[in-house]
C-alpha cells in the first residue's frame, strides 16, 4: 500500500525527482503540476488524500500530500523565495543545486552568492474552513474520505508524534490529562471532531485564527500559491491539494527573530502583531504548498464538485423523481411553518435563489425573503434555523439583538498594525444562507457600530455587496448570500419579498411538534432535499421571445387596470419569482403556465400582506 | 573579467550586491566607512578631479569622502565644492559597503575591469557596464543642454522653458540653498536612452556618479555658493512606473517608481553610522564605522594598550535618520475581488517624516531583497526574502488637492489609440444621446434625468476670479432627484457612485454633519491633532451622492449651504481653523414627505426642504411613474430583456462603462470650453426671456443663479462634444434641459404655470399674493368693526370666513394675523386679538 501512495506520503520526493531530471530547464515546474493532476484524476484518487478538514493535524504526516476544503479569507503580500539554490557543504566541500519550491525551509548551508540561485515569487493566502458549513456537509464529506484516506495505519502516526512531541509538549503540558485522553480514544468517536477542541481552545487565547463567524472550529491554513494567483479571489471556495509543511523550525525561526528584533530595533520591518499573523506557529496554522486547487462552485458534498455542466447529468438522475422530491419538501416545510403552505412555497424559492448575473450595479436573481409574523417569545426561529441548516450546505444565524448589533463586527476591516483583514460575520462564501433573526431585536439605542452594521446588512440585501473597511477607503466586494429575515412585523431591513406567516395549526407544545416533524424525516430523505436544492439552483434558464411578448402584454394590461398596483419594481419581483418557480419545477424555460402560476402566487402573497396591513391599521 | 559583466536579471539580490562577499553574513547596514570609501572611489572613478590629501587620515572636506557622517558634523558651511561637506546617501548606501571588502585581496575584480578601447583602458564599475567618466560626462551634457519646451509640470513654473532646464534649477539651488536636484527620468530618456537604461539598471552606481557630476558643474559655475551639503540628485518618474502588483524578482536592485497610499509610518529610527569610543584609562578617542549593522568594538586601546578599556560614548557617535513606511496599493490599481498589497519602504535622512498615513504618493526608489536573517545556531534558512524599497524621491499625488487645482495629478494616462477612439466617438453627431443611454442602462428611460446627470459628470469650466476678488465660480452642477419611492433613484445614485473615481455615497439617515464635513481627532499615540475628512471633502473633484436627502437632519443639511455655492468647507474646531476645498457636485435623492408624491402640492411642500438649499440645485427632477400604455410596454420589454438577455447582447447595445469612464475622465481633464460670442448672446437672450415670462404676471421668474446654471450646463454640453467653444447648440440644450427640469419641479399646482419663486422663496407668487389678500381682507374686516380694542379669535375667524368667497383655512387665518402683527397693527394673546 505505501508504495502505491508514495506520491501522497512523500510528494516532495516526486518534486525533487522531476527537478533533478529537468537539468534546470524551467518546464519542470509544469511537469510537477501535471504529474499530480494526472494522479488525482485516476479513479477517485483524490478521495485517498487525507483531508485537513477532518483529520487532526497531528495525525498527518509532515510533507505529505493533503487536501483542504476552504475559503480564502485574506491575501497576504507576495513573497520572493529561493526557487533554486545551491548548498555548500563546508565539511565535504561539495556543492549541490536544490529546489526550494514547495518548501519553507532550505536544507544545508545555502550559498547566497551562487550563480545558480533563482529567485521566484509566490503568494500566500490565509484560508479558513468554509464558514458556517453545516454539520451534515462536514460529516458526509468526511465519511466519503475516511473509507479511503484512513488507510494510513494508525501506527504510522505514533513515531511522528514522538518526533514532534518536544514542540507540542510545551504547548500541551497544561492539559496532559486531556491529551492522553484524546489519544486513547477510539477513532470513530473522533469523527465528531472533538479533537479540534483542545487546539482551538488554547489557540484562541494566544492567537486569533480570524474565522469570520464566532465559535467556528477547525484548522486555518497558510496556503502558498505558486501560479495564477491572480485568478483567485477573496472569499472563493477552494479545494486545495498541497504539501503540508509543519516544520517546527518555522516557529523557532519566528521566535528567534522576535528575540533578535528586540535587540536590534532597526531591523524591525514587522510589528509583533504582524509576525503573529504572518508567521504563526505551524502547529496551529500549518503551511500548505499548493500543487493544485479546484475552485468549488458549491460545497454540497452530495453533488460532484466539478464543473457545472456535469451537474446536469447528476441532476437528471434525480430529476425523474424531482416532482415528488419537491412535493415532499414542500409538505415538510409546510409542517415546519405550522401549516402555511404559501410560506413554504416561498421558502423553497428563496432557498434556490442565486445571483446569476449583475447588470451595472444591479444584482439579478437575488430573492431575500422576509418571514413576518414569527412568534416572538418562543424559540421558534431557532428551530426554523435548524431546519434550514439541515438543508443547505452552509448557513449562519445572526441574532439581531441590540447587543449583537452594537458589538458584533460584521464588516471585515483591515488591521494595518497586524497587516491583515480582520474578518467579520458578513465575510461569507457564495451561496451561504444568512438567517437574520429580527425577533431578537428589542427597543433601545443603536450606537455608531450598530448603525453601520444595519447599513451593511441593508447594502448586502439590496446590492449583494459588502464594503470592506480599509480605514482610508472602502472597498466593495460583491457577494452572493441568501438572506432570510424572520421578524414579528415587517422587517426594518429591505427585502425582495415579504410573506406574513399564517399558521393553520396551533400545536400546544411547539417544541414537541417540531421535533416530531423532524423525526418523521428519514436521513435519506434529507439527502434528496439537499441534492434537489443545490441542483435546482445551478440550472440554466432562458425565456423565449414569445413569452417575452406575453409578459409585456400582461404588464400593460395590469397597469391599465390599476397603475398603482403594478410598478416596475413589482415586475422585477414577478420576473424573479417566475424564474425561481420554473427552476424549482426543474424547468429550464418560462412557460405561459409558469408565468400565470407566479402571478397567482404573488397575488396571494400580496393580498395576505394587505389584509395584515388593514388589520394592524385598525389597531389604535 | 573582461568588458561588461552582464547581469542575469534573475540572479538573487544577494548575488549582485555581495557577489564577492566571502562571508554569509546577511543584511549589511547602510554604511559607508570613510577610509574605505575614499580608497574605493579613487579606483572607481577615474575622474580628473580626484585629488586626495593625506593617506590614512581622512580629509573630511574631500568630495570623494562620499558619505562620511563625521564630515557633516564638522565644519561650518564653506563655499566651493571642496568646502561643502558631502552627505551620506543612506538611500543608496546599503550596498556601497560591498565592493570595498575585497578591495585589498583582489583589487582588480573589485572595482574595474579592462576592456579594449582604442588606445587605453576603459574602466567600468564591477558588475555593470557603467563607465564613470562617460557617465558623468553624459550627465553633465544633459544638465547643460536639456530643454523641455513643452513641460507642464508644476515644478518648472517660472522657469524659461527654452533655456536648459536643469541649469536654471541649479541656479535656483544656489538661491534657495536646498541642495537637492530632482531629475525627471523621462527627460534623461529623451536625451540619452542608454544613460537612462544604466540609471534604471544600476542606480546605486549611477546616482553617485550623477552627484559628482552635478557638484562639479555647480561649483564650477557658482564657486561662491554656500550649501549645507553637496547637491544630491534625486531622479523621479522612472518610466517603469507601475503598480505594486507588477513588481517581480526582476526588479530587484533596479530603480522603480510605484504609486500607493501610505498606511503606516514608524517612529524615527536612529541608525548608527559611526561609533565613538573612548578609553577609560587614557581618554584616547577612536571612531569605528558600523560594518553591516555591527560595530567592532576595539578590544585594545591603541594609545595605552589597556585591554577592554574602550567605552562607547553615545552622544558623540554619529547617527542617521531612518523611517519605515508601509505603502499600500491604491484602490484604483486593484483587480476586483482581491485585497491590496503592501510594501515596506525605508526613508532616510531628510525624507523622514515627509509623508503621513493616508497620503497618496508616487515613490521612486531602489527595490531591495534580502534573505531572512540566518539563525546562527542552525544551518536552515527560511527560503523567503524580505523585500523593501529604499526611497530616493517622494511625490505626493494628492498634495495639491487641498490647495489648488490639480489637473496634472488627475491626468489619467490614455494610450494614443484610446484617445483616437474617444475622439472618434466625440465626432459622432449623436454622441450626447449615446452617452446618456449608456448611463445606467438597467434603469429605464428617464432620458432627461440621465442627460442631466451626464452633464453633471462632465461639469462646467472652472473660472477663477480670485485676482479680482470675486473668488471662484462654481463649475459643478448639483442635481436633486425627487419622486415616488421605488423609482430606482437609489439605483441611479449607486451607479453614479460606482462610475466616478472620486465618488462618495452617503445616506441622509446615516450621516451626521461631522461625517459629511471633517472632524478633528486626537491621535492616541502621538497626541497629535489630526483632521479627518468626511464625505464632502473626500469627494472633492468628484460627486457626492446623498440618498434620502429629506431624512437628513437640519443641522447636517446646513453644512451643505457653504459647500454647494462656495465650494469650500470651513472648520473651526479644537484649535484648528481652516478652509478645505470641497468642489464636489452633489447628486441628491429625496422622497416626498407623504410617501407618495402629491401632484396638488409644490415641490417644496412635497419634500419639505428649505428653499435656500433647493435654489442651489441647478436641476431638480421629478422621478414619477408616468402612466401611459406605450411607456408601460417599453418598460416591460426593457425589464424582461434585462433579466434574460445574455451579457454579450447587452454589450453590443451599449457603450460599456469603461468607455464612458474614460470619456468623462478625458473630457474633464483636457477640454475647457469657453463661451463664444454667439453663445453669450444666446444666453443673454435666454435669461431675458426667462425674466420676461414672469414679469407679465408681476413676478420674478429668474435670478442670476439660473443664468449661472445655464452657463454651466452649456459648458458641460460643449465638453461632451469635446469642443473648446461653447456654441449656440450647447445653449439650446442647456435651455431645454433647464426648462424641462423647471417644468417638472417648479410648476405651480394652483395655476399650472412654471414659477421659479417656488424654488427661490419656497412659495409661489400666487400663494404670496393670496396671503396678502387675506391679510388685507382681515384688516378691512377689523376696521369695519370700528373701535373695538379686543376681539375674540374664534369670532374673528368666523366673520372672515363668512365674508370671504374663497375658503379660508385656519392656517391662512393665522398667517394673516401674523402678517398684521408684523405690521404692528395688532397682537394676539391667547384667544383674544388686540388692536394696537
């Protein structure tokens, strides 16, 4: 087994081998990348590669090939490194040309004056696990990997552990008890990833790993990118295949430099904060030298992550039963929404919405839903969020309590002292579901931060962009986040569509009722829903000229009757609803029928809102 | 080693600079020991003027004493080249150390190599192809001969452009006494491309040569001048000006110019150049040069032979200033979706503290890279280099913004093809329509509003009458959009904000007066007062988009008064009194007070804004929902297309945003139309006509402000055509647009006439007349009642209502009472009205 996986266990040997063969012609770099790409393509080889998301860092062999499903949280400055260098062994007086690519540390005495030295450039990305990734997404991708990747026998990490124990003991000796405990645990239990606890527990005290969402766990990683780094963008989701580098010497160097900088202030180009951020101890933030990265369109492990055109095939297999899946999902959501089938319909539309294009500043396809009329006191919204969490691959519930609004950092901000982008809750990957719980908001004073946060949320909803704060200026980052607002009355935030919740059931014990609804669903059923939602979102959509004409006619007709009832904005919304409705039925194009249905749906919704208005209007 | 040693561009930074350095010691500190440098210079520079006095004892006044800090300390300024102390150039210094190390062991390879050159030897600096003699000669020739007749640079103001430029600058130096000569690299390039190439590739060798050349020349010409230290040459604008992202390993050790924004400056770092030791036994003094950041402490006193008796005397050691500056990419240079890069910059000596965080600067300097410090106990090295730039020249790009016009800094560089393309576009007869339809294509119709905004983007021509004491005339056009909610006003604002380079977007709800103007902050660290500028100042020369204008507090709105007419902002706060420029156009959007626009009311009544502010808007548009079938049909078509057309189709239909941006930028900087005779006549006529309209009904319908607006609009329209003259068609369009806007906003709902006084006084003339009539009627009524000193309020009201044929509201009655009270005819106390 190990021989087969040499390229996984010891990829640097492959790199060095190819480098030696190349005779310093520069195309060896391409060959290396191609070699690994080929290897990974072969019959699901990528599932053999251990994943940093699931396997605790100390189980992974240093300098082995690993993968990491992550989001680019920050981009550091490019750095120059010794791509090729020559070592000069003083004892034997022999010179040797070595390759410095994919490594952090040089080996042997470097001859800085050698003519063979080649300076190259690489870029560092600070990557974090996808924020708000649902537990089920983590588990499923974990199970898929474990079946293969766990081939690395447990014995193999024991020596490893001993090798590096000196370094780790320093950090861990405060909790040796716990440590032993963990090591003794059977593997299966670790799938819940409690093993991260210890590392994150003591890292938060010393080092802020800069996760966008509070309470997140998991490894952060410095990914070194060697080519085409301009192609990556902030907040991109990636699956990175790279060589893990956790050489303890890295942190030793950091310490030394820190010490020396104290002695010699003229040498300081980095502040202490900067050093902490840019060269954290590798035991906490490992380095990953990227060989190959696959951009992720979505992070639903149930669907193939590759290019969207393959998605069609996959979906068509589901498509057969699409109608039934949709119906089941609708029933389920109706139950969850206490018998409100209209709200359930809109919730489905909301869940498959997606910004598919931007026309100058206008994002097209977004569908922010405001569920008003949610009960205030009961933990209903919490349960609703749990349901949504079960359905989408990543989500976050933001309690809009006064305290949160005034204190939470939502907009990412550049910290110039540490030279990094301090993350905020609105730094989310594409297609994340943001659940804004306005029922938690009470009366009171919003301070400056609160006003800024509300503005940021408003911008996010209206323009699907977040203005990151760079102190001297702001920078606009477009995003694609599904925002669902639950509120008692109409939300104070703008929304594309407001549905007033009208429960037909009135269960005496809400909690019991909801958990009963939950239990009634089989896990396999959930998987179907998940595939359906992610799949429907990725479908293409067109509209024929004929329908365009019909829609125009219709609009003119509607305006004739009552111009007030149908504004341009209403048409905007109607077009989005029609689009989402067609997609939710697996249709690629708008039909006359679909248009009528969309109109009916909207009419129903509006009438309900108006009723609500007149109701509340009667109140003094 | 023969002829020119070619340099591998990929060679590591350490190699070029320390190629023959035997030790692996890293990062030499910028030093220049006196003796060695002097010795080196002799071999380096075969110039005739290299007399050296003394052998081991250094002549501090020698020009060859390049970089002896001690020389700076000693001696008062004397005239003549030999009398003027040289000053160390720490900006170039860090590598000057290198060649001299091996000088004694292998002098040949160190400094020069032999190449056949006809009769004798031709010397070049090791590792380069620079011959000192030739280089110096060339540069002197450049200084003596170069003229820049077409130069438009600010720095050359007041110089005779047909005379050799730099000779005039040398004269200036002798007058001003600031021994720095800034040299524009592009001048060198046009003069001698080879010299330019050498300067870019080997700055640390070439610039000292330039220094020598310029000092020789200077003191030849003006032997009696007294300077603080020798002249230093500071090249700037190396043509390789680029953004930070484009820097790559090939640029190491080259002269580069990059632009960016200062985000952090360190405190001043004193860097020891020379250590002063004193023997504690015999009080013998000795000086030790800093060698690569280290001081070799003398173990034995040379005088009394006592070991370990030498002690460092800090305040007699020589230090130079150094400052670390962090530079961040300017936001304009960045690709979308990425974070900005930063670079470390070191400023030395007098460049320290020249820039502040927040400044936009262009810096010229030498790009350096050094391996990370070696861990002495380990053979392993982090294989990463530390990079920084040693700055030679700063140029603030936003410096002038606060003080005056800065067309130069704004100048975006367009390629010839781009300019040709833009001009071709401008030549088209329908360019105005094309551009206006390219503006916010996702928003349907509202053609006139788009045209108005387009003219706003171009702006009028700046006129400066400060000399005659009339101050600046506003060139910016202000526009107010009001209308029903949901008529994509915000979207239009967002679009404009994204289109212009210096746009600001604020919402009336979320902004305070302070956020709009400027505030004073105390820096917690330095206890220094810092002026933080707000949206209006930041959008100087740009557009400030204010959404929800009506929701703005009165206090906040009041600051706009000054900005919108005088275009300045006065601050008097926490001991700072200043006037900042805020030449910003304001594009504001307001919603009607009653959520829906009430067509029965005037604009003022609908949006409840003070008329003093309204009259400062050149154009006020109503964005209402027109209700007719054809419009609806087109709207529907537009919206459906918006949703389902592919990107490419849209691209074909409209000019894209980038072209529009460039077009506007080009017109703003290069077209300055002036009124033609014909246009002035047309304007006068238009104004007189506007005044006439009202005079028939006994009211004033136009004020000089409206004339100014017309002029601005006409100028902007001429700019759209890239025309340098305002012609009558421009005036026609200005008139039309102005009329359209007025028709919408200043129509008196009671009479149906356009009435400018609605906007200027907040009340239509008819309404004012009406008010007077009511007051008169009331007066008559009271008089008819005879001598009654007091009346019941309600009684009077009822009487008046009964008497009058028109309905009189309580408001009107109150107003009439107030008017009479103002006349001192009566007073109102509680429920009784007393005559006076």
